């Protein structure tokens, strides 16, 4: 024991895991007491928790070398042992490269992603009648998950099951069954020279079968990983953006003006183009601010692969490492008025470097290093198009008090219950 004590030097901390409530107050308290990097105990092991941008970056940049991602067994069983999220080393790099390559926007555009997403948004938002009461959380979930497995809508229901009922291994098996059927269908089409590529509308799953040579079980896990990582995160960002806008009328008006302007240009009938997407500067600020304040990916989970020296500390092999991304995003020393929704902060030229979500140590909503989110661009596109169709089609009134809660994951406790009014009808009433 004496030897161990001398050898390792953990950051100061407590012996238990802090009592985690709805807010980040516990974290502030521990930070004040112990500093931006502190230790505590998690699942019976030591954990180093960090709100230090440099340390967080160090951890992300050393993925696969000094650190590796670490998830509980129940999670690994759910998302599959062959998926990019759970594999390590060369296998992770290979799958990550495939995912990043498949989801590059310039590639997706060639496969009509802009039109596909807009059709999904139009279908999801089309059928609400005037004064309809909805849970926006449910609508956002629906709007976000139809992109990956286009056009097999039947899978969507099961995906919901998988994501909602985490202990249900049957749901996972059912999805795998469905995915395998689709793989087989694509293979048959390829053999007959009638591949879906030639017909358009192939989707990520189709491209995976046609372009990459992965074993079937790896394809199924790959898709489940994309759904798992992409679904809730994107849906929540859509939901939180509308929530924050509802409580900030000035930002709401500015976003609506920007989106109405694009609608007028397209006569309100044609779909938006790539140029339109590039002409939404304020909407992009709203998305960035939502990702900062909303805490969609609150923290990352890592494990030290070997004893790690960092500054004065010697962190033992096997210790959990928790880069606490949201704590940096909500740090008053990094962001003035950190707890206020202020999309205009991102227009300040002084914040240009800080805003770069690929490289900034202060702003990492999509992580960094070897596990940087491969779906980041796709997610942003989906969110922008959702906001476009939502605000240009409806006005809404909040029906029930709601509030953000961050534990166990970021959410609105009441799912954001609202009543919709069609803007078209509203305008007719005015004339
Ligand atoms: C606003 C939406 C999103 C947010 C905030 C987000 C955030 C993140 C973060 C922080 C990570 C890093 C996790 C880590 O280092 O342990 C990550 C990884 C990942 N994301 Fe996203 N994500 C979003 C949307 C998406 C979408 C739409 C997809 C795919 C369709 C996707 C697929 C993935 C995958 C596959 C990984 C794992 C990469 C790896 O481990 O190599 N994400 N995401």
C-alpha cells in the first residue's frame, strides 16, 4: 500500500461519487474545493473528472494510446461488440474512417441527402392540424432517425424500442434481423445489376453494403452504432433549440426572419438548395449555442491504458477518466454569461477560433481526436432543416412548464408540450 501511495499521485478529491442532481451545482462545488481536475470514486474504481480544456484535449488526442473509451458491459451488449463505439485500436480506426467517409457532406449531397432530409421533415411536420397539442420531444425523435436506414421505415419503430427500452435484447435481435434482410436485398440487387445506386435513394446502409466489404454482423452493429450515436443527440439538439428560442423572443425573431427570407426566395414551394443551407448564418449560431448550453454530450468516458503522467499527477492504469465537456461549455471564465442563451456570442470575431468545433479546446460538442463524431455535419444539416420547416410552418404556445435536467442525460423533463398554429392560417386571418 505504501508503495502504491508513493507511486501514484491522483488529483485531489473525494472518496465517493458526488450526489448528482438536476443541475451542475455539485460540480461547481467540487471544482471550488479541489480544482478543475479532481478525483472521486465511480463503480468502485478511481475516476479523474476534468473541466480543464487542456487536459480534456490531451485525453481526446491520446485515444488509443494512453486512454481508451470505456463503457459498462450492459451498454456494450446493447450496441454490439463489433460497432465503432465499442471496438478499440485498428478496428476502431478502420470503422471510424468508414463512418467519416460515408457521412462527408459532399458525398451525402451526391446521394440526395438534402432532398431526403427535407422530405422527412415535410412528412413529419405535415399532418398536424391547427391547435394540435404535441410533445415536441416525440416529433423531434421521429424527425431525426429516418435518415440512416432510408427508406425502411419499419425499422424506425424498433429503433425506438431499442433506444427506449435499453434492457430489451429482443429489440436488438429484431433490428439485426431486419438489417440482415436489407443487406440480402441489396446483395441480390447488386448481383442482378439493379443496385439501388442506379435507382437513387440508397441510404447509408445500402452504401455500406455496396461500397465496403464488412462481414454481415459488423454491418448490423455498424448501423446500430450510427443509430444509437446519432438519434437522440440530434433529436435533443432540435428540441433544445426550439426550447431556447421560445424563451428568447429576440433570437426567435431573428431566426424566423432568416428562414422566412429563404422561403420567399424559393417561392415557398421548392426545396432548399445547398446554397440556401450555406446562407443561414444566424441559424448556425443558434445551433452552436444550443450545443454549448444544452449539454447534449455532457461528458466522455475513458480509461487509462497505462500509468499516465500529466503535470504533477501520475494517474494509474485502469483509472476512469471523465472529460466533462459541459463543465467547460458552462464555465463563466470561458464564456461570459455562460448560463444565458446568447447565439450572438458566436458572431463576435473574437470568438471565431473558440467556435471551431473541430479543434477548439473550449468548444467540443462533437468530441475530438480519433473518436471525433463522424456524424457532426449531417447532424447540423438535419437540425438546420428541421428548424427551417418548423418555424416557417408553425407558431406554438408552450402548454406546460418545462425545465432542462442534465442527469442521467440532458432532457426536458416534460418533453416540451406545445400547441401548434399553422402560420399559413394565421396569415390568412390577418389579411
Ligand atoms: C447533435 C448531434 C450529435 C452530437 C452532439 C454528437 C456528439 C458526439 C460526441 C461527443 C462523440 C464522441 C464520443 C466519444 O469520444 O466517446 C460522438 C461520437 C460518435 N458519433 Fe456523434 N453526435 C451527434 C450526431 C451524430 C450523428 C447524426 C451520427 C451518425 C448518424 C453520429 C455518429 C457518431 C458515432 C458513430 C460516434 C462514435 C465514433 C467513434 O467512437 O469512433 N453522431 N458524437
